[in-house]
């Protein structure tokens, strides 16, 4: 079986490497020459645990190739579409430019027997429209959404919770083809659901909307907890023990960011508006607002502590939107850092992997090479991303390296008692402050 993957970003690069690891002759296609050059050397253009090894294995074995020439997809049995669908400039809707362009570019190179399988996250209705464009070539189209999380992309691709195939009515041939592609994964008993196009498209966006809602729900409880003196982490533990609710994705803090959840809930809302269902998904606007308010809260807490100690220097630990990623797209930690800086505060930030991406995104931000450098002259410490490195910090050692005696934990991840024991005031989001031990 020969596989092509159009788009070599997070989704496509991982998918191509995974396909090659399953033993298929795979070609990854992208218009970005620099990205393709790196991938050819077996180097991912972004940080993703496990991916370098997978890429190198495929490239060295000769089963995985990368090219900017789309004509090289000719002869492929399956062509996956894995290009980005970012938020459209000046609007909440998804920008389908890359999806449309990739389909157009494929048309001369596909035909009877080719399956075009969309993986990108698209507004409901897109797959049918694309199927109509592809039909005259004789190729078939399926929608096969991807649910990978950054930081776990390889694991999520090779051992997914479920496989979803969206196919045209009665298109058993496409189902059989996808079953063949995923045979190794299905053999492990992975659930596989065959649905129509609209359902497949909705599965993806509704899953992300649900996850975003779950996070904003607990962050709404955090807002209330701050007023009434409750502890949102204990609240999450307690309600999470109800199996119907579950503890996962109930971590209150700075909220969600990244290249998926924020733009996907906005695009979903925008699509619902177009469909005359604005009211149906109106709650997603609230979900977005609650999420963004947590960033304001973090800024206010840091500002308040700076005022209390009469200083203006902040050490920000973490800039990535979540740990194990160098992605700063819509990152709460980076957003808070930028806002503090705009308000005249002196921010020194450190992130184990995201320095480069953060520097490109906010060139004025001072990003240093170590925790020690960030905290040295700080008045207030802040944690924006829960990297293991920060969880492992020894508070006693930190206390010897900075005069700051306050840490604002934006991810409710530190052992507050251990920090308080060596003299820190620990402030979380949605929980009472932990006073320094006398
Ligand atoms: C998400 C979905 O999980 C994935 O299924 C989809 O395919 C793409 O979008 P990802 O963006 O990689 O994946 O990150 P995820 O691990 O879901 O985290 C998203 C954001 O939510 C992060 O900023 C994270 O810090 C935040 N989060 C997550 C919380 O604030 N609290 C939680 O309890 C969980």
C-alpha cells in the first residue's frame, strides 16, 4: 500500500511517520521547502516526544520520503489531507484556504482507486463539498478525523481511543481501504465507528467543544471559589470521583490555549451561526470568555503582589500552552507575560522548549536560558506552564537563589505546603492562598 500525506505540520508529520512505521511506503508533501528539508533529515520542525526516533527510522529505512512536489502523490492508494484550518483573520470562522488548495492541487494526480481521506478539522458540510469536487476524477473521499494531543501525538496516532470513518452512503470500498490502512491498530481491539460525513466532522469539533467546556466549567467554579474561600482543586477531586463526571480535564488554572481548542470552539460557533443555530452553541462564547478571564485574573494577582512588595520584576516559568510542547499558539502563559510587559512590568521568562517559538511570537519579551536566571532578581515568581522541571524544583534551593517570597501558581501544580514551609506565600487560581510558615 502506498500512502501520501498532504501537509506536514503537527498532524501531517506525525501521521506520515506513523504510516511509515506501519510498513507503508509513505510520502509527505508540504509547500514549505525549509520544513521539508528538515523532515528529510529526520528532524521534526517542532518539539514532539518520540517523533524524532519515528521519523529517523522511516527515513533511514527508505519507506518515508518528503517532497514539495505534489505530483509525487500519483500512484498512492490513500492520500491523507492534514493541512491546517486556522482561524480566519478578522473572524471566528475557520480558514479553509489550505484545504481547498490541497484538494485542487491533487486533482490531476488522483483517479479511480484513490481514496482521499481528510484528517483536518473542518466545519460541518466541508467533506460533502470536497467529495463533489473530487468525484469527476473517479477517486473517493472519506473523512477520518484525528484526535491527537500535542506531546502525545505519536502515542495518540498509533494507539488511538477510537477510529472514526466518515463515508458516503454505501461506500463500503472506502471503509475496507481504511480498515486495511489501520489493520495493525484495529487488531488491538480499537473501536472503529463508520458514520456519515456530517457525523464525522461533528465528532471532532464536538469532542473539542466538550473538552473546552469541561475546562471552563471548572474554571468558573474557580472564579466562585475565589469569592467564597473554597478550594477548586479539592472540589475537582470530589466531583471527579463521580464516574459520570471523571477527574480528567478538570484542572483549574490559566485555562486552555494551543492551536486547537480556542480556534475550534470559535469556528464551531461561527458555523452554527451560519446554520441558523447561533443560540444552540451560544454557551461556547461563555466557555471562551471564562477561559480568557483566567488570564486577566493571573495578571491581577501578579500585579497585586508586586504592589504589595513595591516591586515590578516578574519571573515567568513556562511559556508553552502546555508542557511537553514548544507551541505558544494562543498560550495563556505567553499572553499573561505580554500583558504584564505592556503594563510596564519587567518580565523575565524561561521555558525548557518554547524559547524560540515565544521569541518569534513576542520579540520584545526577555527570555532567559534557565530558571535561575529568571528568578534571580525577581520580586514575584509566576508559573504559567506545568513542566515537570518546575514541579521538581526544590523550594528550599529556590529560596536561596531569589529574594522573591511569593509564587503565583497559574496551574495549581506546586506542593504549596512545601513552598510555604521555606517561607513562600503561594497563590493559586481558585484556592485560598497558602501563607508562609512563620
Ligand atoms: C486538544 C485535544 O485534546 C485533542 O484531542 C485535539 O485533537 C486537539 O486539541 P491539545 O491542544 O494538544 O489537544 O492539548 P490538550 O492536552 O487537550 O490541552 C489543551 C489546553 O487545555 C492546554 O492549554 C492545557 O493546559 C489546558 N487544560 C487541559 C487545562 O487547562 N485543564 C485541564 O484539565 C486540561
